[in-house]
């Protein structure tokens, strides 16, 4: 019975050491400057872009591009333009 108690104590001590080391590592990571946001990854099919209207991701080569915006379909482009008609960004979509 004392042998099992000894094994249990050793396991508990090892777990405590592990949690302390992880805590110290998380503090050190928090002290480092924030990493820059990663750019959209290049894929075999090209760069993915996001439709601002429906949120669909699609290859940039298949997107309907209006200025800096990319749409998955003309219906999404028209819906986005209708929703943003009074805004400065929406007026660029109507031309």
C-alpha cells in the first residue's frame, strides 16, 4: 500500500511541475510582442477572397471584383450595392 501511495505522490508532484512550467511559458508568450496577422495563405488554386455580402470564400480568379471588393456572384454584388447605396463605398458599386 505504501508503494502505491509513493507512486501517487510522484505523479502528483510531476503534474504540479508540468502545470507550473506551462504557466511560466504562457506568461513568457504573453510578454512577447503580438505577432502580425498572417496574410491569406496561397493555395494551389490561388488566393482565397471573402465575399463581403454572404461571407463565402472563393478563389480570387473566380471572383467578381469591384474596386477592392470581391463577390461570389452578381446577385451578391447587387445585394451589397442595394444595402450600401447611400454610403460612399456603395456609390462605387453602382457605376
